[in-house]
C-alpha cells in the first residue's frame, strides 16, 4: 500500500479543509464521500463527536480501505481518533498511524454501524 498523509487545514474564513499528500509529494483534496453517507453537507471538522467529524472519518477510511471497511469502522475511528484532534488546530495523520488505530479498533468492534 502506498503511504499517504492526511492534512487538516483551517482557512482564513475559519473553514476546515482536508488534503491527502501521497508519497511522491502531490496533494489532492480529500473527497467528502456523500455517496456513502451524508452526515454533513457542509464538509469536515474535527475535535468533537458530531456529524462533520463523522464525515471526515468516513472519507479518510474510504480513501485508504474502500467503502465497506469505511462504513464498518468510521464511527469508531471518529470516537477514537478524530474527536481527539484539537478543534482549532491544523493536523497531520499518516496512513501508517491510521493503520495502527484501525487494527486496534478491529479487535474491539465486531458489528456494522453508521450509514448501513
């Protein structure tokens, strides 16, 4: 699997944007993935347990692991990881860090929840 870094940024208008940097240094905007589940029509956020952090969790996991895996674990990933990010700070999380978090969650989470 290729290595990626997810980058959460705050715009001058205080909006949240998330980008994905690949190992070759190119960056792209993280797709919101409303096709899987529309928790938040206005995009991403982090640092609390709401709908926008749920949308971020879903999008990150779908980007790395595909739709089914994302739908299975995104709420747990939100509670475990995205909630812990500071709301008013930018951040970076590598795909390796996501892998480690997800493996730990898989040992605990045995059921589907979310938009299924």
